[in-house]
């Protein structure tokens, strides 16, 4: 479980750092419109959101209360992989082993 916590924590730091860097130095609207004008940019976006949906199905299964389900859906839509890394990181503190991490409901 310690390795999962370390990997998800590193993923959190990397994603947060890159989001901050991109926000401070990039042009989201301008560069995003260029990416979305390309077929592979569109394909990448579809690929990402399919992955987010699949991760959300797992979170929906694990979280039994409506409010956490809604919050995690919003976080996944807005921050994507950052939310995924955060969820896994937090789950390492709620569970003791990999099988519980994957299946234990809250």
C-alpha cells in the first residue's frame, strides 16, 4: 500500500505542477482551439473522458453516499487525472491492502 501511496502522491504533485505551469504560461483558449481543430486532438479528448468515465464508475461503486459521488464526478470532469490521483492517494489512508483499495465501499 505504501508504494501505491507514493506513486499516487507523485502523480498528484506532477499533475498539480503541470496544471500550474500550463495555467501560468499557456493560452488555454487559443492553444485548446488549435488542438481541438485536429483529429488527434479530438481523439485524445475522447480518450481522456472515456478513461475518466471508467474511473468514475469505480468511484461510484466505492462511494455509497450521493454527495461524495457528485463531488468526485465534478472533480474528474474539471481536473481529470489530478482527481484520479487524489482519490487513489486518499483511498490508501482508508484501506489496508490492494484488494480493499479496489473494492471496499464507503
